[in-house]
C-alpha cells in the first residue's frame, strides 16, 4: 500500500494537483506565523545586554542559515532517491531547490555581514564558519550553471545528483566548524542537547520566525518544482489540459 | 530490492565513503591551520618568529585595559597564559573587559602590536535586566 502511495505521489501529475490543493494553506499559515514572529521579535522583545538592538538581525539570519543547510540536505535526499529509484520527480526537485538554496545562503551571508560590522568590527573574515558557508553558496551556483550547460536533461540530472551527494560533506563541516576550530563566529545558541543560551523571551519569536520562514521557503520550492514540471513535461497531454 | 538498485545503493555508498575519507584526510592534515586565531597558550608553545603577522584571541583580562589618548593596551588571556596587546585606533563597541577579542598584529618582545582589533561575541543572548539580576 505504501509502495502504491509513493508511486502515485511520485507521478508529476498527482504531485501537481496535490501541491495546488495544499499550497494556499501552507502559504497562509507561514505568512501569518512569519509576520507575527518578526513583529514580535523586532518590536516587542527587549534589547540584548551587550549587543543592544543589533542582535535583532538573528530573526532573519538564523532562519536563512538554517534553511540554506536544510535545503541542501533536501537536495541530497532527492538526489539519492533519483539515483536509486530513477524517480523523475526527485530529479525535478533537485534542480528546483538549487536556486532557492542559493538565495537563502545569500541572505545568510549578507545578514551576517551586516551584523558583523557593529558586533565584530568587520564585515568579512576568513574564519571556518563564514568560509564554509561561502563555499556552500558557490556550490549552489555551480550546480545550477552545470545543469543549465547540458542540453540533454537526463544526463544533467544524473551528473547533478552525483555532485550534490559529494558536496553534502560540506554540510556537517559548516555545522561543526565552530566546534572543531577556533572561529570568530560564535558557537550555536540553540542545540538539541543543551538548554538554549538565548533567553526565552528572545527564543520564542526566533522559533516562530524559523517556522514561518521555513514554510515560505517550502512554498517557493513548490512553485519552483511546478515550473520544472511544466518545462520538462511540456509535451504531455495532461500538462496541456492543466494549463 | 532488485539487484540493479542494490548496485546503485552500493555505488552511492562507495562514492560517499571515498569523498568523506578524502575530505577528512585534507582537514586532518590542515588541522590547526584552519584555526582563525591562536590562543595565548598556543602562542607560548609554538615558536612564532617576530615580525610575522598573526591573530591571537581570548578574553580581555579584567582591569588590564589602559587608555592614553588614541592608544589602548590590554592583556588577552585564556586563563592559563596571557599576552599583552598594544593598539592605536578605535576598538569595536563590543570591546570590553571580560569579553572575547581577536587581534591581528605582530609579536615583538612578548607584546603584540596590533593592526586590527575585533570583538568576538559569545552565544549568550539575554535582556539587560536579567544580567543585572545575575550580578546581584
């Protein structure tokens, strides 16, 4: 039964209709969560005891950094699915996620630089966390341009998936960089094992903004994957019916 | 699982294993070269030639900051060893005693003549009134 369900869902047609069914709910939930959390975080939380108001950029920086890594993991899972089971939808997802991953990584880098000026006294330093995040950004751009450089889509999908899997090594490096080496970037404030070192009044809006941002990015991924399906299946009759 | 898929799983694992071990070897051999700064203890243990530009990081020892016009001097400590820093210029707003700092400069007569002073923020975020309560 599970197998049948997966097979059905993995067909681009079913996927498209399911996306249309749930899209507006996901979008509504995430935009409301995001606006409430951002307003709460920017206007109704106290200042930080050393950073003053400049700490508030975490309500953008942390969700963006979190998503930049999560999206890569999603790409890697899709790549494995494509390479083993040859699910076409998984290949569409890999290339659909890449530009959105590049975008979130870009937001993370820029917001971190803006925060760095008042906090560290510099906007860029070649420390392990910052450099590995820059590598992630360049990897996203490289993967996109690699895929675009092929005229044969299937070949491009296969090569892209292999490269995504190899590049996935960078994710644990980014995550652990602040623990393995001495870095200018501080270590994580929120971990699964310890009590968060960020006060609850600042933590709750942060969790809300991560949830909202996550949902909004999911919406972008859904739209982007729809776009990929249209391009790749444009000759199918059901696509013509749909459009 | 059918044999073709099994083979694909193995080839993915194989590629992963190879690239992970490759990267780990590179990172292992680079080891401390990837560190952004030396701690005062590492500075003492290694023979760093004078006039070489290095980065040293640690905590600003409380009571060690001395200011004279635009010059500032302070001691960086990791609570085991410490090193004196002399700097001329403006320090970041977050620079203060008992908080993290990273300096770039040259080592001369056990003193660092800094060109750049950066504040290092830690992972703690809290409102000001809570910190006051902790002090009392």
